[in-house]
C-alpha cells in the first residue's frame, strides 16, 4: 500500500530507512523501533512486509551485493587485457563506493547473512554465480601465464583489499582519496596478481 504522503509503498520505505540506519549505526546497533521510526511505518505495516530486522537486512544486503556484482561483471567484460581488467575493476570499485556510500558501507562493514539466516541462501547463490563469472574471465589469462592462480578469497584480498581499506578511511572522514592514489591502488593490484 502506497503512502499518500510520498507515493512509496511501505516495503520500499522500510528498505530505504534500513539503508540509512544500517549504514550510519550498523545492523547490531539499529533497533526495530528506530527502523520503524526512520521509515515511518506502523508495527503492523512492518510485519506485513518483514518478519524481523534480520529479514530486512538479508533483503537489503542481497540487493546491494547484486547491484555491485552486476556493475563489476559488466566492467570486467569490457576488458580483454588482464591488466586493463584488473585496473579497471579497482577504479570501478572506488567509483561505485563514492557514488553509493551508504550501500558501500554496508557491503564493506557488515557480515553477509549466513545460509540459515534471512537472505542467506540468495546471497550465497549470487556469490557462487559471481565467482564463476570472474573465474571464466580469469582462467584464460591464467592459462596464458599472465595472471597468478589464486583462490577466490586471496584473489579478493589482493585485488580489492587495499581499495576497500582506502574506502574505510574515506567513509570515516580520515582521508579523501586522490585520483593519483586511486591509480596507485590500480597499479598495486596489478602487481599483486600478475605473474612476475
């Protein structure tokens, strides 16, 4: 049901409110009462759409992860060269985080829902599909002796770990990355992942 005040339905308002609260306070510090207050919905409206705060988080996290992964894969597919792809993804990561700071804070700072938690199965399946697509791009470069054979977790750490840490500093207000620093992050990722 849409609110006459703003034309958005209760579910959308809850998700938008959760995005603001979770990104500012974290999921664990956000109460159900503050979530309802932020979204302006009644108790009945909240429970019509979601079973719990954790349910809202699972839906929101799956949505954010999907949004990020789509942009990542679209950017990766634009690049045939290993170096171009590695560096473009670091630049894309920094740009996406700058354009979507609330979503990026949640993606970077919050633990994904576990398989048995709301949203967990969807997040896990999307992650598997995402890693398959990244591996499909990576494999030919690895076979050609250009990129190192690395496990997915290590690949993420070497590829985007430094950029993600820079985003943490950025979001905390400690440091605004410059274009030169972003280029340095791109170069560092390439140096970490290429075959010497």
